[in-house]
C-alpha cells in the first residue's frame, strides 16, 4: 500500500472469495483502509456440466477422446483456464491485489504488461512476448539456476537462490534478471532450460489470448545475471478454453521395506514375488500393481542397469483399484513379510499402509462463448 505495488495471484485456489476476505481481515488488523481487491470468478463450472451437455458441449477427454459420460458421476471439480482479460479488467478498475481461481500461469505475468502498456488484444507478437516472459517466471527458481542440468555444481548459493524477475518494455522486449546479492544465476542456458519445460509443439504454445511460437525466441546475455529476450512471434488465439476437471478414481496404497546386504536386491525381488503370490491367492481386485526398487530403477524402470553389489534396497510396492477392501487388505499383507520373507529387513516403523482416495485428471476443451469470467472489485 505504501509503495502502490500491485499483486496478481492465483493463490485463491478453489476459493478466491475466502482468500480475499482473509486478506481484508489482515488489512483491518493493521489499520489499512482503501485497499481494493479484485476477484476473478466464473472458472468453476462444476454446477453447469448438465447444462453444457444439453447444449451439445461434450467436454470429452482432449488427450484420448474418451467420453465424459464414463466419469460423469465421479467428477468432483471442473474449472476453466481463463487468461489475462479478466485480470486486466480488475487492474483497470483500480484493484491493487487481483486474486484469481483457475487461470494460466503465464497470464499472471502478461496481464500487467497489457494493462500498463495498453497493448492491443490483436498485437499477437507483443502478447506472445508476454506469454514467454510468464513461462520463464512460472517455475520460480528453475529459471535462475534451480534444477539446472548443464552444470548444477557451478550454480552459486542455491540455499539463497534469487527468483527471476521479468523487466518488461512497451516494445515487447523482456530482460530476465534477479535481485543482487541473492544466490543462483540467470544465464542464456538457465533460461533456455526453463523455456523447454512442459513444451509440446514449440511452434504452437496455446494460451487464451494468443499462440506463441517458441522457435522465434532469441536470447542474449545482457550483463551479469541479465538475459534479453526478443524476437518473439505470435499468432491469433483459438476459440476454446482448456478445462481442468478431476474425478474420483478408486483407491491406492503404497508400502516399503528395506533389505540390507548381502544379496539385498535378490531379497527385495523375492519379497515382491512372495507378496504378489499372497495377493493372488486372496483373489484381491486391483487395476494395477507396481513395484520399484528405490535407488535402482524408480526413475528408469526396466532399462535401469542393476549393479552386482548393493548395500541396501528399498522395496516399494503399490496397488490401485476401485475395491476399497482389496486395497485395505493389501496393507495387511506387507507386515508378515518381515518374519516370513527374506532376512535382513527393516524400515517398517510407519505401520501398515492405509488406502487413500485417487483423484484423477481429466483435460477438456470448451468454447469461449460458453463461459464468461466475472470480476468483482471490493474495498476495505
């Protein structure tokens, strides 16, 4: 408030109105008056699914084409990914804090640029430049030396890493930097690695306001911990929003046991064989049983190389299924392995694994004219 710094956040989660009320409560406790908070509503479409179906809006799975009717009675949330437009509206109405529900991560960055610079909604190149800036920032320290593949050992002071900052200019050029005196680093390589994060077709990075072509991005070191981003080209937006839905998909339980040298891997494999045999004998019903030998093949699965001498192996085995009783009984079959399985076992102090509910993801598309974001600005 003192420096008139504006904040845009999707920190409201599934309840942005309560987030606003909590902020107002803090403001009142500090004696702050005149604080204006904008809330972007309308992304929650859970109560509209039947209406959409009657209108012929299917919301089938956009990745595999599966019909939404197969999960309709198990859907627990449905939210539209809005973009920058409602955020710009809130800023235009004088909001000093903007809280959104579901929105694209990139919109949090390029909405303030559109508001500040007055960019046109059809200036695709500038909008795309803002999208690229948002993509660089959206994973925090990953653009400033965190999770750095090209020489992570050389990154200074990761314990005090400085998160990246995008200096934006009306022309659409962006400079990525960080605060002086913080750890980490901002380099062409660190920014390049973040640009590759979660990218499918690099020529078509789709957002609600435009499509960015990542193959046009040009990066140049612009001094210590400064990278200039330029040349970004954009294309017109699509007529669809993405919808993120979740649905109940049964239960899961995971248990672990640690086997020590000698023959640690052989012991763990034998324990897995014994447990699977007992589960089959009980005719338990699972959709999936998965075994990992932690430290050996958890990341690379069947292509992992297995060394001859291993000090210790963590056997991790999990099950997933819609039959709660089967998943629960799985947890009761692990403890006996300690005394009826191979020797040299430890690591069961946590007790029997308990079933937990599985919430699965369902991505879909919805026409933009089927939903409308609502902006409500209030003042304390």
